[in-house]
C-alpha cells in the first residue's frame, strides 16, 4: 500500500474507529474501553483483550444530561454520551481511571448506568510527589491485573506482558519517528494527519498498526523537504476537540513542533522499560511521564515542562486548549497565563467543547493570533 493510502486508512479509523472495532468483535475479539488517562493498555492487551481509549463524540448530547450536570466537563459528558447512546454495543467492558473529581463521580455513574460484562477501576495517585505514590501505583496495577485475570479466567503470564510491552513500545517508537520527521520537514504530514495518527493508536491493535506504520515511515522518508514557511507552535492542554481545529492550524500555515497534550505526545513519548518485574516497569513508565493537569507533584512542573518545550523547539507561540468546565485546567490557567506573559511568550487560550464546531469564531481568533506571530496579514 502507498503512503497516501495508508494515511487515508489510518485517518478514517481515527475519525470513526467503530467499523474497525466492530469487525474485530465479529472475529471474537473482546474490547475493553477506558476514558483518559493512564490506564496501562499493555496489561489489558496481555490479558487477551483489545484496549481502546474512549475519546468522546462530537455528536449531540441526548442522554448524558440525565446523568451528569450541565457544568460537568465537556469530555466526560461526551464520553458518557458515546457509550450510552451512540455505541452501546461496542465495548465488552471498561477499566475506569479516576484522575480528578469528575472522573471519580463519573466512575460510579458509569458503573450503574452502562451494562457491561466487566467493570474494573484504576485509582491513580494524584499527588505523585508523595513517597507513597509509587507504592500506590504498583499495588493498583497489581489489582488491575487480578481484576482482569478474574474476568478472563486466565493468568496474565510474564511472556504475554513482555510481548505486549514490545508491541506497544514499537508502535510508540514509530509514531515518535513520524513526529520527529514532521518537525524537521513540516510539510511531510499535516498537523491534522499527525494527530490523527496518534488518535488511531488509541483504537488499534498494534499488530494491525505496526506494519502500516513501518510502510508509512519508509514512504515519508523519500519526500524531499521544501522550505515553505510556517510558524512553529507548541500545543498545550488535554485534547484538541473538535479535531477540525487541526485543519484550521494547517490552513493558517502553522506547524506543530511539540505538545504536552494527553491525546498527543504524552501518549507516545514514554515506553515501558525492560525490568525483571513487569509491574515495576509499568510503574517506572508512569512516573517518567510528563505532567497532566489533575495529577500534581511539584507545583510548577506543568509550566516548567511547557516552557522547556518552547525553548527546546524555538517555538514562536503556544496554543492552549481549555476543555469547557475542566476544573483542573481552570486552576492551571491563571498561573500559566502569568508565566507566559512574564516570559513574553505569545499564547492563545481557546475554550473548546466537544459538541461545538465553533469554527468561525475560533478560526478568527486563531487567525489574529497567527497574524500577530507573522507580524503581517496571511495571504491564501
Ligand atoms: S481532567 Fe478535566 S477534562 Fe479530564 S475528566 Fe477531569 S475535569 Fe474532565
């Protein structure tokens, strides 16, 4: 298959993964869904299930409002709507992470509202600088293993875990390669294509994904870079939704050179290291990860990490995506804005909602921001 066809195929899965997932189910594959973030997919895969990260829906909210208040974050409402209304039959079970107050409440609502053969919880420590946090994560990962083993009726073997780690590490490494290639030669894939590839990683079996990515990497490697000017930006936040916002970034001739998004670099940057104890490997990986808004350690780590990305990549501006009613991001923003102002780093904050295309208004604001980076009007 040619690179262009591979990209199209993977982008179509990124935009609508459910035909792919339904085909897998038809072949007997059980699917376990998890909302964001930090559930170790490798453990679910080693148990013989296909782990899928649930990334919400942009379709209208019809049923979720009966279970969640209107001021619950847009991501939670859209996730609940997806499984309650639009895809009630895709998932065999769920592993539900609790990363913030909203997910803590939603976990119980989900368990009571959505019929599933399996429901596992995964309680992630939120103050990761505490001494007990590592022990907590290790013990919780052991508990997840036992929950999955009870459901499948089979032990999760060391061999199955080693194979799962190897596949996911390889998949992530190929995606990182494409990201690096884009940073060097922005036109080889658009912003939308790059983030669609990361998105499809949330849905696909690495055994299906890796051969396609290998072909794509070798195809992209022969594209000769051109010198088309683009503004280098860093994206920040949790997720960019609706994903059409990436198209706007493309239209405005910006190129993403780094990001701290959860549905972005944080998903592909960290591999499970080789260790004799697989649970220890998963724990080490978790604590190596970049910051995530509701997970706290040293107070300034989120901002320091973003500043580091801007400096390392010589980015010209930051685009921050604020999910409507995300409390954690609400707390972050005043300090973040002040720090960027002090450092004279141009930053725009866009409030986003899964159900609002809001393209015209967002495009106008982004256009003005990018024009200010160019210091002139953008033509074409
Ligand atoms: S971290 Fe924010 S966006 Fe994510 S579930 Fe919690 S409130 Fe919602």
